[in-house]
C-alpha cells in the first residue's frame, strides 16, 4: 500500500513517514499542494495532517481519487491509517 502524507511541518511529516515506513508501508510526503497532486498516481491513501490549511485540504480531498484520512494529531495517525486499511 502506498500512502501519501501531507503536512505543513517538515519535521512532523518526516516522523509520520518514518512511522508508516517502519510498519512496511511505502509512505511519501510533501508540503506543497502542487507536488501532492503530482504524486497522486499510484497512491492508495491520502493522509492530511490536522495542521494543513483548510483550503488546501479541500482541494486535495476533491482531487484525490481514493480514501482520505484526516487524523487529529500525529498520535492518531497510525490509528487512522489502520482504520482505512481495514475498511478497504
């Protein structure tokens, strides 16, 4: 499963990607909206962190063809991802 993680904070983004990678997921990330839309092909799940601007969230959610997770915090990131994996 390929997961695209979008966050405004590079440090938090890298931590989230590391967490997912440690579980065996192919996780990538970006903080730039244009890059994120360019990375959509091949991703199964989009994870939008709570700190991402609401307008950017709306744009990305509307453009991404698959399921979208919006965890409230880094702590709930893995829980959200697991939920979407089980649902899928």
